[in-house]
């Protein structure tokens, strides 16, 4: 098993998706968006910025 990059929790309230991403350092990142596809893109972009290939 590889390195743990983040714990991600996605919830929805009405039409808005909320993300709470906990990083191994203990830092927490929150995001919100009305589009599920866009919130997934935000998660992917954030992780890609933090952990470049």
C-alpha cells in the first residue's frame, strides 16, 4: 500500500456538495460547489498541486 495522501469526506446539503479533506499533516481543506464533477476536479487539482508527479 502506498503513501496516504488525504482523507476525503464528501457530503451534500440541498444542491451544494461539501468536501472536507484532511491531510497527513493534520491540515484541513474545505471546498464547496454545486456541481459534483467540478468538486471532484477541485479535489484532483488540489492533490496534484500538493503532490506533483
